[in-house]
């Protein structure tokens, strides 16, 4: 049975169409994917992202535990700062992409696993703690925190109206704020490419905070089209340790890999860095009619298969069919003419750098 977020009843009352996602029953759309997408690009929208996990780490060796767990350099985080990073296995294959927060108290760290991965990541933290004999606490706080996102050009104005104070967080910062009488953590992060923020609110207070932001509710559908326009990865689709095993360099995340730190998978990734990846994560934009979808082959104009699509949609902002996927590195240059095989028919397309939409 799917888990439910504390906003499940709000979604039901609003008439949302729902689906199972990562073991959670989540809204796909409230009105229409297009309307919700446009609200975020043009004004503001709100998302329930409480299906994402929250793992809290404390104790004197919490920074070292995270340094072993994640590919980026945690030691550079000051209280109230965050960083994007990856979690890899010993072979350098991505298990997660995640955001690590050093909370304002300076002592607690929190990272956000993807939907349905919270238990596995808590277990992995415990394994690292024991393997390296670290003094650290590991708390799976997923059902302690609800997570909401408010995104769009008007998001900051909405925050200031609710909080009654200026929004003074820089990019990838987190702070304690009171919203509608609820003590929350607010982070200047998001998954849409727009200005905005994400809120961590106590689980039971989530409806109060949700109701405080009177704007378009948005589901997983627009969240997906928005992130595809930006070229953002989706766990379980654009990378997956079983079905789509990729290292961070192949997935376009070399910027979150610090080879001067001793994380699990470092040696394997150093070899990839030195030799270069054999495949690369790219955008594709179709010239012919058709929509690229997960699993569609990507070929040369002569028909040689060079990769495949992992995500695709008709871009609501551009009105063009776009996709994300992997191609052999020698074919990954922008503007390379390729074919995407849609329902057995090769469609003309070009490799594009992401984001597709300049925000």
C-alpha cells in the first residue's frame, strides 16, 4: 500500500489525479499539466514534495560520515549552507543525487534522498559509520518533516507576504523561519529552474503551511516537464543502479565530484575522470513531428545506434518535442544531427545543450 503525505487530504479535496510514485500516493495534476507548468514559469506554483526523504546526521563525526557517503566536499559547508552532490557505490555508479544541508545550528546535517530511498540511505549511513568506526547519529526523519516547494517568478513575493519579512537567503542557503505560526526550515533550492524555495515543516503542521500559500497547486506532471526543460536528472529514470547504471561524469555531474576527498567510489571515478566517459547525458530536440520517450533509440543519420532517450516530452514553454538521454561521447557535441526512433520511425533531431529554457 502506498504511503500518504500529510497533504493527501488536501489533494483529494482539490480533486487531484494521483498515482503511486516511489511508494507514495502523489498528485499528478490538479487542473492540467500545461496550466500548472505555465503558472510556475509565469507566476508561481506550489508542490507537495513530502515523498522525498530526510536523513539527519549528528555527532562529532557526522561531517566525516557525509564525506565518505557523498562525492562533494562537505567540509566547506558553513552553518546554513547546502550543496548538491551524488552518492556512488564502490564502482562509481550513482545511487542518488541529493542535496546536503548543514543546518543553522551548525551541528546537524540533513540530506534528502529520492522518493522511496530513505530506508536504504539510512542503512548505508549506518554501514559507513560502522565500517570506519565513526561517532555519529543517523536518524531517518522522513515522517518527521513534510517538504513543500514554492516556485516561480512571484515566489519570493509570496514568501514575504506570508512571513512578513524579507527573503534574505542566498542561493543554496537554509534558515529558520516562521510561516503562518509554524517554525520551519526554508531553503533557497528547487527543481524547476525558477526562483523559489523549499520548506521543511513539521509533519503535522504541513496543511497550515500549504494553505498559507494561496497559489496554483502543482503535481508530478508539471514537475517533470519543468525539470526536463532544465535538463535535470530524475532518479530511477535518467539514472538507476540496476536499469540505467551511470557514473556522475557520464550523467553530467562532474562538477559535484571532488576527487581530493575519500568517498566510496572515488578510485573508480578517478579512472573515469582520467580516461573520459564513454557516453554522455545530452538533450535532444526533434526537428520532425513526434515525441521522444523513455527507451527510444538514438541513432546516426545512417541508422547506427549510438544511445537512447531516458526522458522526453512536448515542452510546454517551447512548443517543441525535447528529450534527455545518453549518446556515445563522440556524438555528444551540440548541434550534431541524429535520429530518434519513435514507434519504429526515425525522426530527425539535434543534440542540444541544456537547459533548453534559459532562466
